C-alpha cells in the first residue's frame, strides 16, 4: 500500500494558489483513475483506489500547510505504513514552472509543509517537487505562493497534471524513472516529421541546349513498307 499526500491549504480561497499544486495533482489522479469519493479522515480528506495493481490512499491534509504533518502522521499510524511508503506532492520554488523532480529523503529546504512532516514522520519519505518558479526575492515568496496561477500558466499546468496522472501507476510501483519519462513526454511536444524531398528530374549540363528530334526522311512508300515488316 502507498500513501500519496498532496500539500496545500484548505478552502475555496486557496484552491487555485501556487501553494496548492499538490492538491491539484491528487485531484487529477483521483479523477482520471476512478478513485472513490473524498471522505473526511485524519484531519483531512482521503480517497482510495488502485494504481498499476497497487492500493493507494490519497490524502489532502485539512490543516493549514504548516501543520500538514499531523494529518500525515495519523494516516501512516492507522495504515501501519513506514515513511518509505509515503510520497508527498508539493510546490517547489527552486524549479522553473512546469519542471518536476523526484527526491527520496533529504531536508525540507524551508518548506513549511515538509518541515511539519519531518517533525511527525522523519525525512525518509519521497517527494515529487513541482516547479512553480521564484518571485526573485525571498521577501516576496509568501505573497507569491499564495497567489493564484496566472492565465498564462494554464497550458503547462494542465500538461503537467495530465503527465502526473498518466505516470502515477509507475510511481506507485516504485519506478520513478518511468514516471519521470511519462511526464516528460506529456510536456515535450512531438517533433514534426521532416518533409521528404521532392524527386528531382535529371538536369541537363549547364549551357547545353536540348537537341531537336531527328527528322524522318523516309518516303511515304518506305514508311508503308516498314509498317508491315
């Protein structure tokens, strides 16, 4: 069994915020893979289903971001899971918009949701880092992550969500490389096939004029006789 956790803030006010891209990822997975309805549990909401033959619990903590670990801790204790069974989807300032990386263990890099999870289950869980870009200065970060995605972000965001959903079964089977390949194929448009060159007729050497046909100097009688030979 796997526990997929999406990070975000609860409530319609935050629904389209950059900080809520983790929630968005889980919503797309649940929708496209026929997961069950969302139910209130573990100070959040869960949906159950299967990915690639593996049972997966999707969890969206209902606490605010900086308390996410409380919800995650309750869930893994109930299902008797280890931190290695947990995958957390979260926004990443240090990646360009639309970029994605998978990381196992490590620090929280100042992310409040990850910091809280570290406090409750340790750091040995897997993260799917979803790039949202950086505002350029640390003083603008708090405002930036709590703003909605711009309309110009709609296309790459949809491609990213679709790629995550299509690749999710590989992630559930612990094949992160196949997951990353699937996402990359969705984000990279197919190359247009090169047109085949048109067949070229044999050109006459430059400066050489076309030779006129040889005139038929046979008499009418000779032409008639040649016809019946």
